[in-house]
């Protein structure tokens, strides 16, 4: 994605699952569809993590352009959503959640297992 739209090429980054603290925030249904754990997102790409906020997009959101036109579906364009974002024409819906409302971020491994990163501050 171009810098003014979040920047970066995310097609090589591992997918993650962001798990919210249930007493702090209710994740939107669009993020939960396809989730394997209660209170955690479906697979997402982390776009940016700051001291206060985590920005991410669903890894299957192929995006829309500036005129609201959806990116071609997988039958027409076999690239992943993140590869389509790198063209600079279609952009995913970006979600932001305060770090204080997140319990863990679970990263997917290439083998299908996962690795958990706690956000607890020392």
C-alpha cells in the first residue's frame, strides 16, 4: 500500500489473530466471521502497532478503490488480498483498536501452529 494509505507490502507477513479483552470491547461481526476462538478476530494482517493503537485488516479483504469499486474476486485475480493492496488501487477496511483493549496477538506459523504475544506491560 502507498505510504499515504498505511504504507507497506504485507503479502509476506504472517497472519495474526487479535484477541480483545471481553470486558473492554466488542469486536465487529465482520472481524469475527471465520474466527476459531471466541473474542478473537479471523486472520488479519497487522498494518501498524503503536504504543497506544493496533491497526489491522482482514487478510481476505481484497479491498475497494477510491470510487467504492470492489477488487476482482479470486476467480478473476488469483493473487492474495495483500498482493492486491500492493498495487495501490484497492485498499482494505482498516480497523483500529486501543492496545489497552487487547489481551493477546496470536501469530500463525507456516506449519499451521500459532505463537502468542502477550501485550501485558512490565
